[in-house]
């Protein structure tokens, strides 16, 4: 009987810290955890670096790797995807290893352009989840004497490939295999066939063993469920005995790796097929979000993405934003435009009482719909804000227990929303 791995592993990613969360994986691989893990592969003829962290993390990763390895010459740096937490430290390592060759998938440039194009938008929309954690990290960096923060890089690869690329270094055979995954279209896996070791980055999403985010609540383009399932099959076909992931500790053992990736693949295919069947049967989106649940055989965590969110992502990836529910969807006037009218017609006191009733009846989402009307009409309505705080606190308590691990994004949103309603939220950090 399979015991899902997500129940025994961490969910939340964390920035690199000096002398923390680093280890020797085996006699030739060292890892340093961070916003995404960095791996150093040692050979007699030089080292290979897998990913480089955020720009501000790169000196921390270097410190942690050097505490466990005597490497002096990095020949290759490979990024498993073009996200900022993988490419940000490339120049830092180039400066210290002038002969270093940076290898990435051919889609790397397009993805970096995409991230840069929406940088301000996405930084603002991600801040609710990361700003407090990063403020704490920077304070600890300062205490360690690291105050001249290394800049974020936007690197250009020296070599790119479309499908596969193989090379050897110091007797070590390395195969790079393209696989569009659960985060980017330029993702790749690093396969060490002599040792049965695969380095996947965040191919299956952020934490291993969880349902992926098929669209992020910070705002991103949709990730296709069938494409993600195909990426899982690519890794399954390797039959690896050690999987080094983009976050947290290694996944050890061919049986565990196969069971977990099969469950992930099957969960994706099941949810996808249920959404498609429901669409063809004429069921509306909200009904499918409420109905579709994973079978026990396909149990994976929901600590980063959720089945409910992914149902909507699959629907909209196929059908777009028009739900055929109201003509108003086709025009620019939002529902909020008539909130003042509703308050004038029904009265603020009556709407507030109905929101209290819904909250008492165990219908927090319905209560929030009513409170949104009141607060859009009058943001200074203290009674409505107090009730909204109480509703969010109840939802937060549930979110922390959701699907065994809680959900990283949902908890962060609710915590931030409570601060905002109380007027205690903090300004967003700006990253250069």
C-alpha cells in the first residue's frame, strides 16, 4: 500500500540561508537549498552546476557548496528552466569561473522575455506571499555581514538545444532532455545514466508529490494538463533510482519515484478527463469545481496547487474566459459598478445582517460576496471589516488543515487579506 510522500515532506520553499539546508547527496553531488535548489556535480575534470538560484542567493549558495566541496573550476552551468529563481545567479558564477559554459533549452530566451515583460505585475501580485519571509532573510543576511546584495541576472545561454543534448566530463555522461512541464515551456531534465540519477528542477510543480498549479494565483499563463502528464512519462521512462528535485530533499528509490510520478500523472489525467466529460455533458464550471475529487489511488498533495483551481484552469485553457452565464461578461462594466445601487436598495444594515447569517450558517464564501458589496461601497465600514476579518480567519484555519499539509498560496493570501482588512499590511519588497 502506497503512503503518499507529500505527507512526510515540507511544502513551502525558502530562500537560501548561510550554513543551512545544504548537504552532500553522494560522493560526487552536493546540494544547497533555496528558492530553487542548486546542485554541484563533481568530476575529475571540473564541476557542473545545476541552477544558480535568485541573484541575491548566489553568494549564499557558493558559501554553502564550498563548505562541503573543494571544487575550484565549474565547466558547465545548466538551468532546468528559465524562471528567475533558476537563472538569477548565472553571472555571479560566470564571474568566478570565466570558462564556464551556460546551457539551457532553446525556449529559455522566450521565457526570460516573458518573465521580464510582466516583472512589475508579477512582483506586485506575488508580494503578499513572499515579502515578510524575504524581509526576514535579508535581515539575517545583514547579521552575517552580507549587505552588498548580488544583482539579479538575465543571462544569455552559450548553448541551447531543442530536444536532447549529451556531453561527458571527467568520465561522467550527461544527457539533457527537453520536457515542457508544470511551470515553464523551456524546462529540461538532467539525466546521469551511469548512476540512475535524474535532476528535474520543478518539472512537476514546486513541491514534489503535489498536484501542480496549472495556473498561478499570482498571475501566469496556463499550464496544459496533458503536457504535464507527458513530462511525467518522460521521467518515468528513465526508471531513475534517485531524483533530485527543485525543492527540498532528494527522493530515493526507484519504487518510490515510480509510484509518486505515476500517481501525479494519473491524477492529472483523471482531473483533465473529468473536466472534459463535464464540459461535454453541459455542466457549468462551478459544479465541476465542487464535484471533482481525486480517487484514493491517485492521491497527491494539494499544498501548492489544488484540484479545484486546476479544474478552472483546464476549463479556461480549453474554453477561455466567456462562461455563457451573462451578457455582461462580454462588456467592460464589472459587477462592482452596481454595488452602490445594491446597498442603496437593500440598505447596508440588511446586507451586513445577511452576511452575519451566512457566516453563522457555515457559508463563508457567500458571506464574503455580501461583504465585498458593502466594502466596495464603503471601505471604512468598521462592522463589515470586522466581520470580513472573522470570515477570513475561519477560512485560514481551514486552509492550514486543508489536504493534510495546508496550502501555501491560499494560506498566504488569507493571512495577507486579514492584515489588509486590519490595516497592518506591509509595503511590498522591490527586486531589481
